């Protein structure tokens, strides 16, 4: 028995989210991944993700784990699965993990990016990749709001209505803005965990603050009132990326996973005369 | 009568290229653009592009011109058309032009980018956006080949077989590599004009040189022999971007077009609870 930790990149635009659903409900990342790994391992494989991502949400570093009786190495799994997986998802790293490693329960924290496009005009090359909010937002005011997110809070104000979780208390360790180029502003949040739609609800309230509809100083009260209906719109999934899942226990590296090096397949086949 | 110069961005993945075709042949950039502009101008509009782009090829700065009897301003045209155009194409700039300005005949030069993904693993977020060649190419050798492209040459060696043009002589003014991030290597070519598939054929031979299948020093002879069958594969359209079209005459700015500033429409509508 081997337990593998795999790291995934995907473009969420054509997926009905992470979680496997009935066949009629649409194509999911977990669904196509389990299909590919089951073929590679020659038995039915069940994959555990670090958490669900919704329809349209992307990942640069989703992590999943699975147990297999196959003797294949991590490199063989990466290479084999990536030949079978569709072009919008790939395993970007894999490593053997202790048998008690579980992508969800072993996770120490998660990092999400949310990309805002601040171009004065709609940018088709950022279609489904960022939320176009335009150039008019007050980013200095938004920066002032970020420290209010840090620490342990009941984030019920940013939880999707109808969610059922035991507790809506989460801890945010990091809340930063950066400029990754292409006319983007990127919000990065690292937290112990995130409620359903929580990052998108935070992106939504930050856009409201940037537009001057609420002051940054109102954020603590919005959090404290714990009422989703008072805390603004949910930003679209287009700009959301699960950037990284961080594990501290079980001897697994806390740093960026080592990519499995292998030459791309079929470059000659793709070329045309 | 007003003549407008418009600058376009598009994601080529879902277009059957620039040029309008019969309805059964697929969706084209020219087709959706003429439809939108005809509605804005309230009469049938014919658009002239600086040149065709093939199916799957992107643009950051395609230029087109059209004559209209409408009294609408450039800003009104941008705003109106962008509301009607699909999400994968937009007008990013517009300006009034002299009546004798023609996007194709007035062009002094064109700039194309070709993006190679050198990541060791397939990157789904670069799907349809770059050519995945992997990490093994010798980029120093590729750099050595670039100066051989400069100047006036008969580029028949890089012309798509079956093309019919009067002359295959073109001048390349600039041939450079850069690293725009995301694990990309970018080839930038500026030239007086480009034959059909010429940039993709050059990207293809450069990849062959990078893989050690031909030496950089062989490039002058490959060009001189003017035989498409000897000059390697054509790279896929995924990595190709029409970056900019440069005009020197008619008082039109030679610099980056000024973007028409206006707030994005419908941000509130896109937000969900």
C-alpha cells in the first residue's frame, strides 16, 4: 500500500468544481482525476482533496492524496496521469507520503489568490481569469482594511447562505495585496481554512470599500455582526485561485513542492506542417 | 463620413481566425466585430484588419479600420461595441483617423510575440496560451540564431505551402527573446509584414535548434534554400500573439494607443450573493 500526495494545477472555467458529482451534473476535477489514476493504478482509486473548489475556480496548487496498491513511483504517476488528463488539469508534483497523510485533515493552512483586473477596458485575455473592476478603486483604502481580517474571527458574515458547517470560526494569518502584472491587483489570503465562498465574499466587500461604498474602518463591525446579508456581494469565481496548501506535520515539506522533471510528451505530434 | 482606427484584444482559442467566413465555417473575429459595429452605427459596417490571424491565434493589439456615417465618437464606439462583443474579444482603443487611413495598407510594421512554456510539467493555466516545449532547450543556441533573421530576406522557407502571394520577400527589424514570467520564454519579431504561418514556422525552427537538431549557424542556409519542406515543423497557434501594429504616416501616433477610459459595465450585475 502506498499513499501519494499530489499537487494539481487546473483552469476551472470548464469544470463544475472539484467535487465528483453524478454524471449529469457536469465534469469535475476529482472525477477526471480519479478516472486517470484508476487507469494508471489498474484499480479503482479514490482521491481526497484538501478541500472543494467551486465551479469556475482555478488552482495553482490544489493538493490531493490517494492510497494505491500499485507499485508505480511518483514520477510514473505524474507522467502517466498527465498523458490521460485533459488539457485543463495536470499533476504538477507528486511524492510518497506516510500512510496517515490525508490532504484535507493534515493541512495546516491554505493560500488563496484573488485577481482583480483594473484595466480601463475589458481585457479578453483575462476572460474567466480575473474580476474586471476597472481603474476607479481606491486601493489605499483597501490596504487599510486588510489588517482587520487577520487573526481568529467568526467569519459567518462571509459564509455562503445555506452552508452547514459546525463552526464558522477561522484564523487568517496573512492578507496582502500585490501586483503580478497584466494590469492585475492580487489579494492573497492565508488561513487555517476557509468557509464556502469566503474568499469571494471578502473580495466583494473589499471592492465595495474600494468604491467608497463602505469605509475600511467598517470591516470589524461587518465581521462582528456575522450577517451575510449585510456584508456585500460575492465576487465571481473567475479571479479565484487556490494557490497552495501548506502541511507541517508528517515530515512533508512545508516549502513549494519539488516538481517532477520529465520531458513533455508529443511535442512533435503537436507540431504541424 | 468618419474613419476610425480601432485596436483589438482577443483570445483566439474559440475563433476560426480573423477573417469573416460563411456562417457554417465558424465564428470569426471580423464577423462578431462587424455585427457589433453595424448595430452601434445603425448601418452595415465593413471592417478592414491589418491582416488575418489564423484559428487559435491571439491578439493584444490587432488594428482595424472602418468608415461610418454615424456621428458617434470614438469613446462611444468603444463603450457600445464592448457591451455587444462576446467576452473573448474587445476594442481596447479607438481614435478618429484621416479618411485615407487603412489598417492594412497604412501599416509600417507589425510585432508578433510567440510564447514557449519551458515548465518541466504541462501547465493547464497556459493551455491554448503557449507552446509547451519543456525545460530541455538550449536557449543560448536559439539566441545565436536570431541575428540571422534580421534584414530583408526571401522567407519562402517559412511560408505555408499553398500560399499565394506575389512576393515572399519581407524585412525583419527586430528578433528578441524575453522572459515575461509564468515559466515562459517569449520570442518577439517585428517586421514589415509576415507570410502565412511565418512566425509559427520560425518558432518551429528555433525549437529544433534549441533541441540540437540543427545548429544556429544553419539558419542562413535554410532561409537561402527557400524550401518549406526543409525548414522544420510549424509551431502550434496557441503561443502566437499579434502584439502591435505600427503606423508612421497620416499623423497617427507611433506609440502605444491611448486607451479610452471608461468604467466597466455591469460589475454589480456580475456579483452574486
